[in-house]
C-alpha cells in the first residue's frame, strides 16, 4: 500500500476510540554486546515472547546508539492512553529506533576498511558467550571483545560480564517484567584498571501499544546527566521527543523532536536536533526481495545537503546484494552469503566516485559464526 493510499484510508476511516488502561506488550528483549564495523563496541537486541526467541517488532532489534543511547528506559507507572480500537498491539519504537528500517538499508551488510570475525556460543548450563575481533586496515588497530551472559528466568534477572582489548571491564544487571509487566531496569557499571576510571548508569524502559519511554541516568555524584526520550503512536503516526539535562551545568544539552509514519512496508521519518540539524528518511519494501531507502541530512548555516539512496536485494534465502550512493558520489557495495547454517560471510567495498583513479577505496570482510 502506498503512502497516498494509507493517508486516504486514514482520513476516511470510521475509528472508534476509548479511554482505557494501556495494554503492555508481551514481547521482552535482552541486549548483548557486539562489535561495530568501525571497531567500537555496540549492542544488539534479541526479543523473547514468554521465554521463546522471536523476531523483534519494529523498533526493538539491532544495535543503535541514537536517542537516549540505550533503548532501555522508562517509568514503572501506569498511563491513561487515548487509543484507537482498531490499532494492533505492536508497541511504538523507542526514539533511538525511529527511521531504523531506512538506516538498516544504509548500514547493514557493510564493513568498510575492516576485517571482522564474530563468534557466538552457548554452554550446556545456559551461559552465552560472545567474542569478536576487528582489524582496522587504515589504522592497523586490532580490537577484541569477550562477553558472557547468564539469565535466571524464574526471577527475570540477567547478568552480563564484558571485557575488551582497551582493558575495560563492564557488568550489567537487568531485571525485566518483575517490578511491572513491560518494565525493564538495568544497572550498568564499567571499570578501567589502568586508569582507575569508573562509571555507572541506571537505565530503564517501558512500552505499551501507545507510548514508548526510555531513560538513562548517569550515576555521577557531582551531578548526573539525565536522558529521557518518549514516542507516541496513533494509527501508524509517530511523534517523539528526546531531551538531555546536565545537572552540573543546570541546562538542557539536547532538545530533539521527530515525527513519522509507519506501516508494515513503508516508513517515513523526520527529525530536528537542537533546532539546527534536520534529517529525514523513507523506507519502502517494494517486494519480498527488494528493500529501498532514501536519506537526507542538512544543518542550518550550511549550504551542504547530504542525500543518499540505498537498496537491498535478496538473491535467494541465503544471499543478498547491497548498494548505496550519495550526492558526493560515495558508492557502497556489499554481498552477504550464508555459507551454511550458522556461518555468514559478508564482502563489502567503498568507492569514491569523484576520485576514482586516485585510489583510497576501501574493502571489508566479515565472518560470523554461530553454531
């Protein structure tokens, strides 16, 4: 269904409304560490429904560091919600995940300038191990990470230990769906033995079919930084706000707003960050095999506008092609192949179309193993 057909259906629908307590989504999720293509540490999300792993709804899956930085965040209170009785029970995405499907078209399947190896295993006792190593061709730096995760499902607890080659240790303790249905609270701490640096964060998230809220509080006794984001959903329309307050300086460091519309095969997203950075994206699932995306960014006071188009084409169930290009003639190409169950190979290349003969192009190889 095109956006025009969706708008016509929305404007001519006979919606029935009711005031009611929000219905909390039964889908829960857990985060686990991963290594991004630039060699830095990130996180990805795995979703569960009543203890069984399932595909994540829109706005839950994969690594994303926008918004309040964690996707975890919310309040353990109940809200009156104004909802359409024809709405589905799928919760809205968190602020960091608005426009995620378009971002995935431009981001997934590319590993420019790195050689990467990821390995995931699980012991008989249920402890999950994730390790990864990334070699940056330009800097020559090799980054490695190791993490373990153990879940006590009867108590809704998850314990995660992390280590990387920067010699940073991290521990996460998460409790989910026990304080309140749909509420997740995470206590996170890091320690660098070489420098003695210590950090702590308290993260939480809450979502129902109408609203998704997440918070992130930096546990700094000198004055915490409080990060809050919220997204409201109504008949596919999305409106979100994200703010960050620095208590040491007694001022708001971020004031971001977003607006969008999403259906199963179409996503529209626009955002304004701090009143000067503007962005937008469009995602369209053209067919079962072809996904397309458009992205645009512009900053006030600048004459430069970054505009790009990208696409992903599934050759079959085990192979896919990826391509993207922007108005600066930077071209990205990728090929992903599942060699066998649990083994995925990704080849990618970045080409500077404006300086084709000058060199400086980048290639990347990634291998993911998950027995």
